[in-house]
C-alpha cells in the first residue's frame, strides 16, 4: 500500500517526461508558446518542451501547397460574363507571421487571387482573355504575393484552369473559327494554284528559250555550211573550165525542170520568148559538145545520155509550139 503511491508518482513523472519530447518531421516547424505568449520556433529533429509551461500552438508545413481557387463569374470589358477558375501555388516562408499575422492565410490568399482576377478581366475584352493568360497569371501572382507578404506567405505562381464564356458566345466563336479555317484553306489552295501556274509558266519560258537557242544554233550551222558551199563553188568557178561547167549545169537543170513540166498530158508549156528557148538549147548543145571534147571526168556517160534525151524533148516541144503558132 505504501509502495503504490511512490510508484504512481514515478509513473506520472515518467509519462510527463516522455511526453515532453517531440520529434519534428522534415520541412515542418512547431510554434511554441510559453504562458500564452510566443516563445520560439522548433525545426525538424528531437525537441524538448517543458510540460505545463510550454505548449505547441501552431504546426506549419514549409512545403509548397496547391490551392484550388473556386470558380467565379467575371465580366469582361465588352460586358460578357465568363466563368473562371484556377490553381494557386504558395508556401510558408515565415511561420511566426503565418501564425499570428492572419487567422487563415489560405482563405485570405485565395480571396485576393479572386478579387485580382475580377479586376484584371474587367479591363480586358473577351478575345484578350484567351490570348493573355500568361499576363493575367503574372499580375495575379504579383498582387497576391505583395498582399500576403506580411503574413509570411510566398505566392509562387497562379494558373488559370478554364475560361468558360456563355453558350451563345461559344457557338459564335466556333462559327468564327470555322470560317477562319475555311478562309485559310481557300488562301492556301489559291496560293498553291498560283505557284503551280508560275512553275508552269517558268517551265514554258525555259522550253521556249531552249528551242530558240537550238534554232539559232541550227540557223548558224546552216549559214556556215551555205557560206562554205558558196566559197567552194566560187573556188571551182575560178578554175579552168569552171564557167563552162556552171553554164552546162544551169542549162541541164533548166531542161530537166522544163521536161518535168511537159510530162503532164493536159499541160502545154509556151515560153514567153521562143528565141530564148532556142538560144538555151543552142547554148546547152554548145557547152555539151565543148565539155564532151574536154572529157571532163565529173560528167559520166549517164549524165550525157540524160542531157541528150532532155534536149530531144525540148526540140520536140519547140516544134509542137511552132506548129501551134502557125
């Protein structure tokens, strides 16, 4: 009986001693008050708290927190109501200020983000709210961080999750985007057709240039060959007997062509001057006899035979013409 009291007292003090030790986790802090007044801040590790004198008033996590900002209705500059929500990222940087600077820093920071959002969107038109999300996020972070600094809170960033305009506006925007896509498609098609025509015209141009260049080369080659032939003919004429050979060649060609015309049964050839025909025959005969005597190698027996036949035909035609005139 007498031993029970000391044992109970010993157990009581043992329990109190054990409860006086606290293990503070990493990235957490404890705010200790002594007799209701802030005394110190305990960081991670094994810490001793004096029983009945000190107590843990607040516990804070130093990790970054993601706070869901509730949806709210905002009115744009062009008087369109839109529904906006987002996520706010913040963390405690001064546990003492977070404990005694404000009652609920999470709620207060969220409210600042919402009011700043309404203020910023009220200065923008609907189209700009979609285009300037980054600008809106930056302005909200700046305003919320400045307002929460006395509370020991650091606002790291804000992200808009969704912007929902009314259904009528959604339908109008969808039609506008569809029209814009169709417009871009038509422009792309026309540009493609234009480029195809340009390529075709360029190809035709190059083909014409190539044909012209080829024709020019051909004409040049023909001119060179003709000039070379004329030079050789001139050289041949300058040789001994060259003029007689040319006269014989001209007469022979004349008789040949005249004979071809006379082959038609329903055609009668009457020279404008019959004396010219006789003189041509005489000239051809004279040249032929002269060249036959000189025995030119370039006129073989077959040529002589053809010339004789053509002369006979021409004489016959001449007789027929004389009879007709008489």
